[in-house]
C-alpha cells in the first residue's frame, strides 16, 4: 500500500472507506471480518479500537454485542465515525474519543480492556511510539486479554 495514497485518503475522510476498499482490493474489509470472527466468542467484552478512523470496525464489533471505545487523532474521521454510530443506533455500545496512541497512559486505567485492536495504525508511528504504545496496550489489557494488530509491512529488499 502506498504511504502517499494513505495520506490522501486520510485527508479526505468522506472518501476513506471507499478509497481503502479500492486500494486494498477489499482485503481490509476481510481483515475486519476476521477480527470480528475472532472476537465473536466474547459478547459484552470491552474493546479498544486504536486509530478507529471512520468507525467501520468499531460498528461491526458493536453489532456483535461488544462494547467498543474508538480513539483517533483526526476530528474529521471521528465525526464520520460518530455519524455511523448514530445512524446505526450503536451509541450504547460505542464511545469515541479524540486521542492519539501515545496518550493512552493518561486516558485509561490499568486492565480496562479485554481486547485492543490496531488496524493500519502502527505503521503510522515511529519506533519509539510503537514501543510505548505496545507497553501501554499491555498495561490497559486485562489479564488474559489480547492485542490484535493488522498493518501494512514493507517487504525486505533482496
């Protein structure tokens, strides 16, 4: 996936879901479905969706009966997520907050979530931010909790 295309889509939130569907050839939606299938056995569980964007994954998980907190640094993306949550009647299952991954230490107490999900967010972070965010994920996960990461990776050059 191209970093430039990702940045263009992030700057045009109303086109993000459609653009990502095209850019990933539908794979991102399949990833969301795979994550939802993994969490289907935990109805009522608490999930943190890091970099929730337009709220597509958060809404999918909430429809399964999970309680989702979606965080993102982009107010326009959160606005679209809020509209999705409102239109789907999921306000009792989804809470949205403007928050970056590097602000987790002040946002949530220890052992707050059963699952933390990060899709296409870790590739946006520096190495130091990744290290910090992973440590915070460990802190805010309940014992036996799980961290699910789906992200783009660069293939090593031969």
